[in-house]
C-alpha cells in the first residue's frame, strides 16, 4: 500500500519524470536514497509502469489530432487488433463498450493523411471520426 509520501512522489514524477532522486527528496523532505528506495519499491509493485515523454506533434508537421471510433465488422476484431500496432499514426487504442468496439487516437499531417488512414481502417469496420479542436483539460500535468 502507498502512503502520503508515495503519493507526493508520484505527483512530482507526473509533473516531471526526469527529476533526480535528490530533487524529489528535497521537494518532499526525504534523503535522495529514501526517495530512490520508495520509487524502486513502487516500480517493483508495478505502480509505476513506465516513464515517458510528451511530444508536440505539431512541431513535427502533424497538425491534426483525431479520435476515431470503429465498429468492427463481425469476425474482423482479431485481425484489426493485430493491424493497429503497425499503423504509426495511431498513438493510442482502446477496446471500449457501447456501439463501437475500438477507440483510436491518431496524429496526422492533414486531411489527405486522415483520408488515407480511414481508407486503411474501412476494411475492418465502420468509422466515426472526431477532430480535436483544442485541449480543455489535461490532469496528467497537475
């Protein structure tokens, strides 16, 4: 189980996963070795699964962020789930409940790029695309 100190460590790492053990220790009044020990314990528990970066895809020329809901055709789910990891534009994919089976998040260069992605997905099911206009809330940066 985690305590208040572990929770404060997690919040610090959510803001900046590059913080050193010493920096985290200073922030929450622990020694660097105590902070390290707690972080390693949470990694061993599987509570901390990975450390990652957030990329500004627009600076790489990917100006469209979209969500695509897919209602996969009967008998196509297994093959569709195998194809998803091979499509580099798809950044996240979730199996979901409701009228659709899969929720995708993709980063694309333009409308033509979106059309090409939809063309790849259509053999597997019906798609419904939502274009992201702006971010309203991102609790991962509290």
